[in-house]
C-alpha cells in the first residue's frame, strides 16, 4: 500500500479545478463553477465544482466527491490507480516495494489491457525510429506526407514489422499475457496457426482516450494488394468502444476549449496534418458514422461543431445524418466545403497556417444554406423533388430543441426555399407532434398484490428513516464543530458544553440506536470513535476518506445547491441562515429520528402479532401488546416535545 504520508501529499496537491477542466468546460457561477456533467447526458449544466471545498457534485445524476473520486469514476480505475495517476500529474514520487509490484496476470482485465497497449505503442515507435524496416518503409511514408519529427512524436506514430509474429513474440517474452494481447486485438489466435500480429506490415496510429492512454490502434497497410484492407482498426474491447471515441480528442481538447469550437474531419491523417498546420481543435470520427456519444464527448468542451467536407457529393450526402444528430443534441453546427478535389489532409499540406485559418473563417456556413444548396442542385425545377428537399430540411429544423433557434432557422429557410413561413411552421409542428407521440412511453399497469403493497409500505417507512439519517449526517458534516446553544431557555445566549456532533452522538448512543443506511452508519460510527477519544473530525476527513462511498456521500452532503443571489447580497437583505437556527433544528431532528425508529419498531411488533403461529400462546401475545403500549407512550411524549406535532 501507499503510505499515508504520500496519500496526504497527493490529496493536498490535487486541485479539483485542475483535474475536472481536463474533461469539462467550466464557467464561473458565484464562488463555484458549473459545466455539463461528464457522467450523464444533459443539455443544461448541473455539474458543480467547488474550489474552496475541493469537491465536485452533479445535481443531475448525483455523483460527487474529491479529485481522486473524479478520476476513479471517469477512468473506471481503482483508488490505488487514481492515486498513482494524480501523483504523476503533480510530480509526487511513489516508492513501491517489490511486494506491491503486482504481476501482470494478477491485475484487473482493464489495467492489464492498458499495460499491453502501452507496451505496444512503445514497441511500434521503436520499430519506426530504430529498425531498418521501420525507417525504410514506415518513417519514409510519414515523411512523404510531410509529417515533422515533433508531429510524429506528438501522436506517437509507429510501425509494426512485417514478420507475422514479431510483436506478439516480443510481448510474450516480456511477460505479457496472451489473453490480453488477444483481447486488445493486437494478436490474433486461432486453432490452425500460432498466434500472430494483427497489424503486421502497417504504419500505426495509436488512439488515445481523454487522459492520453492508448486504448486502440489504427493501422495502414504499406502494400498495394487490393485484397488487403487499406486501414485496419482494433476490435471492440473492454477499453475501446469506437462509437464513444474520437481520434485526436486528447491532443485537441485544450484547443477546443480555448477556441470554443471543434472541427470534425474523417481520418487520422486529416487530424495530424491540420494539427501540424497550427489548427489543433480538430478531431476525427475515424471513418465511422458520427455517433451521439461522440457528439456528447465534444460537447463537454464546446457547444460548437464545424464539419469539414471534401468535394465528393456522394460522400457528403451519406454523412448528412451527422448534422441532424448534432442539431438534436442542441449544439450549433456549421459546415465547410473544401475545394475539389481536396480533403483536410491535402488542403492542410498545400497551404500555410494563415491561409487555412482565413479559408476556414470565410468558407464556413450554417447547415441551412449548405443543405439547401446541396439538395436543390439535384432537384432543380422538379416540384416533387423540391418537395422532398423542403421536407428533409424542415425535418432537420424540427429536431432542434431550442424554440427560438428553430424560429430563426425557419425564417431563413422560408426565404431560401421561397415557401410561406406559416407553412413551414405548420410542418415543423406536425413533425414534432409525430416524434413526441412515437416516444410516449406506455403506462405501467403492473398489478400490486397485497404482499407487494405491504413490502412497498415497509420500504417507504425505511426510506423515510434514511431521509432523517441523511439529514443528521449532513448537519454533522456542515456544522459538527459548532456549539449547541442551551436548549432549556431559548432566550439565553449561554453556550452548552456540547458541540453539534457531540450532541448527536450522545443522544443516539444513549438509546443504543443504529442507523439503517450502511454508509450513514459508517460515518456516524467514526464520529462515535473520534468523540470517545476526545477528538473532533471535520468534513474534510470524510471527503478524503479511503472508503470511496464515504467520501462520495460526504462530498454530496457538504455541497450547497443554492446560493444567495447577488441581488440579495447587494441589497444587504437579512436572511436567517441554517447556522442561526441550529439550536432549534438539532433537537427537533433528534426527536423526529427517534419517532421514526419507534414507528418502525411498532410496525415490526404488529407484524409479529399478525404472523403469530398460535393464538393460544397468550403470554407471548400479551408481551407483544405491552411493548406496543410502551412504545406508543414514548411516541406521545415525543409528539409533545415536537410542539404537539402529530407523528403519522
């Protein structure tokens, strides 16, 4: 294990803003920052980052925690690996003993596969730069395309030797497991032949995830044999899902944020040539049709996408669906048509950086003009074809979520197509109604039996109890060290000897009550342990707890969703805060908690009475009834203390 001193150094050095901004575009709101959550699909930001508390919280999906939690959640790695990731980022040395070095075969499948792809990347780079075959074939190819040494290094380009089992043999010799070589797709195994390399004789394009780890490869063959696929990609795996990945996103993300725009191209060399020309906010769909997941990946960094097309009309028409997907996600999409017969790769190699920038700025157009001009060129004066064109364009407009944007595009479309704006509005309404009807979910007609109803009722009561437990832990985390004002006389300002956390621990412990929620119970038990030893933990202790569930829960409960508006602060309007009302809140929540526990106990005894096997066992039945009487008396006393509030 990593020693606690090093863990503390990592936690102290890790800044939530630094970590999150690698994945999410953040905007300031009050003392915090907001952005689109990277863990679920949303169009309105609900993801909040608090620099002062060094935590994040999404009010949409509920995820939250510290920088380590964020890396664990986003990269799907364990606590130990997340610590190592942040240690490397902040240049903190971790000295691991030999006993801590796990054998490759003992690592998790995902970790093992990432180790394999990392080894492969280095091996292919070495082949390209140091092996005669790699320099003669692979490096020569990249040089012919005009790639500089720094560009080759930036994208970690490489070469897989033509010998069929060169890479596989080296990997096995180094101790890498054949199972993971096959699962990453680097090695092919079948019954008829010994294991061999998938990418033999190809130049290699590593595909990186957002943090820069290589998760897959694309390989271009150097032979002219028509029977062999020109490009070959890694198969789907535990670490690589092509519909969720964009080539170049790791190298482009900071530039996308800076420029607030992402250029979308088709292939690996398109991205690389544009980067080399100084246009770095470029990614590629890697030859696959654009997917919703890829669009959402871009949206983390910018709401603006510009698609670059070459002069092939057939290819453009085939990819128009991508425009509709972008529109449906509520993003702004523009289009650039490159002069025939150029593609982004050739265009970037033939022009200077300033020429490319000027062209991109002047040639950019909105999707309405682009789609209208493209489709009307085929329709010409044929009224039937023109009708199809109008329907197609209106369908694209109808899926735009924002009503104002839809209205502006309809107005523009009316002029371009010479069609009444009212007719277009009517058609859009029809399209949206049809889509809405299609997506309506059927009501759940599940029949509830009495047994199910009883179970639901019981679960509801337990959930009610957990709500109160959550509130107790929330108050302890936020106000635990605050002194409790003397509750016997509300007019006095004399402070009692108890803090809020001590008061809760005393009241709950003396009645030997135990929280029903496992995580809340763990947190409360730690409070009990600290207070019994004369210590007083603060919320930071729980936010940076080794138990991921505890730290996520703590981060959730110390995050304030709402802030006092600037208008109220400027007017200096007095608003009573929760802190000011602690002397009434804390005793009341304890009474409510005890009341809920009593009601559950009564319900359990009533169930025992109903399920009694023998009514002749008078003593047992009488004892149960006496318990209910005692508990009801307690409940009435608690009701009086709650200002005669009726406890249902």
